[in-house]
C-alpha cells in the first residue's frame, strides 16, 4: 500500500503553483461553459454541454499526466515527426477541410474534428527551441540560428495565415519573442521586424483594395440555431481562391477602426451582433457581476462559449472575476519563467517558455477582443473556452511545464545538498 502511494505521488509531480492555476482555470471553464453554452442544448438536457466539456477536460488531464511523466529529452525525437505530420495536415485541411465562418480550419479523423494549427504551433515552437538550444554560443546564439528558424517557421505561418490570420500572427509573435529570449542578435531581429512592417503595409493595402465588402452572415445573425449549425456542423469548403478571406479581414478592420458613435436605436444588431452583445454583457455587469449562470447576453452573443466567453465571465463575475482570470494567465507566465530560470540547460528552459507564451499571448488577445481593444477574430480563451483540440493541446503544454518543473526542482535539491548532479541528463 505504501509503495503504491509513493508511485502515485511520483506521478502527480510538478509545480504546486502551476497546478493551482490549472485547477482554477478548469473550474472557471466548467462553470462558464455551463452558463454560456445554453444555446447548444436545444432538445437535450441543459447539463449536456457541461458534462461533455467536463469529460473533455478529464481527457486533457489524462494527457497532462502522461506528458508530465515523459522525460524532456524525448521531445527532441518527437520534433521532426510533429513537424511533418502537422504540415501534411495543414495542407490537407487547406484543400479539403471543413469550413467554419468562411475559413477551412478542421480536419476530420474518424468523425473527430481536429484543428491542425494547434498541433503546428507546438511543433514550430519545439523546432525553434531545438535550434536555439543547439546553437547557443556563450552569451549569444550562432547567427545561423536565425536562418534555420525562418526556414522552419515561415512555411507553417504562411499555411496557417491563408485561413486564420490571427493564429498565424500570434505564432509569428511567439517565434520572435523566442528569438529574443534565445539571444538571437538584435540586429537580425530588427531587420526581421522591418521586413514584417513593410509586408504588413503591403498586405493591408492588398486587403483594402481586393477585399469585398461582405458580411459574415453566420456570425451576424442572432438566431442561435444558425450559430449552432455553423459551429457544430462545418460545411465542406466551397473554394474562393487564395484571396477568399480578404473580404472578412477588410470588414473586421473597418469595424474596429470606425470610431463613429452610433445611437443605440440605430445600431445594427444583425451586422454587429458580436461586438454589441459583448459590450452589453460588460456594461451590465455593474462591476460585481450577476453571478454564475445568470448571464443574459449568452443567448444572443455568437460564440459565447468560445471566442467571447471572457465577456460572459465579466457579465457574471464582474470586474474582480475578469481581473482574477487575467492574473491566472500572468501567474502562469511568470511562474514558468521562474522555473525556466532554475533550469541548468537551455532546451527545457526555452521549451516551457515557448509553450507558456503560446497560451498567454492567445489569452491576452482573446480578452482584448472581448473588451473591444482588438478586431474580432476566432481565438478561443485557452483552457477556458469550449473546444476539443485546443483544450487537449493546452493540457499537454501544461504537462510539459510540469515535467520540466519537477526536474528543475530535483536539480535544485541536488545542488543544495552539494551532491554530484552529473547523472542528471542535460534535458533535466
């Protein structure tokens, strides 16, 4: 019995603070998905969305525990396979994937919807970490690392960009941040930022010139049945060419930069339903919130359980709940940075920082969209929004961070006791 207890304790290792953050994010997720997913019930029990989501989180926890018990060295072996598989899946999805809100983002495997971009993000960061850690040279990194990183990351970013601009932009941001953390020469990073700014201006001009003035009908309509069919039953892609998303991006930019005040009675809820109902949800929270399960706007806000769940959190939990959720992500980032600082070698330190940045940058952007500080996009709130691929992949990321934190702790204990730590591998 005592031996079994020790084995169980050994499996449930990792940083206590990260565990606490993960626990609270899961609790918030279950409560808010239960509240925000009322439109998905239709003829089923109102508990069904929460039960399904809770089971999905349970599956994610299983993946977390499995990942947590994998030695960091094995991720170097996984990296090339992850890159190849995710690249092939991105290609297939762009050609034949399920279409949601005008974008092809899903890949069906035996009836299960899988979003390849989620896997691709982790694969790109893992490959970048391998390059940075292998080419460390004193206080800097070999100049060749910059070229190798671009060769790996640019094709993936371009493939994702075609269907999901925000995901591609966030991945590109994380790649650049990891270059900075990995000590790539600032001269190279500066040149890259200059090229990105130039390409951004050219791209903006192309979108403004070639984009059609169309509206996303699936997101504009207020009929919950329409939104449910759009989300849960993606249609096969009907084509439209490489520029088929320009119209969507143009309209989102126009709405975001338009600062003209519109009288409430003249506001078009059919065209701007997302922004309008998100604003109503936030404004009606009265700082203290209406309490869990008491949201009103969940029945009218498209994607209330996914892209705009933060607006529902504010409506129900008030300002304190909104700040609390934001702090959970910041604690996750800074705690991961502290764990990375304890690592004796660069690979595990860079790996967990890259994964934490993937989650936290996406979370910050999702929250900015919900409160009107960024254009509307399709980014879910990591570990809180209802979703399949995203939830499981983010649980895997947490598992990797847990694995590294436990090994970093072992090394700290070893050094504190002045023991011989040479038996610990460089990935530990």
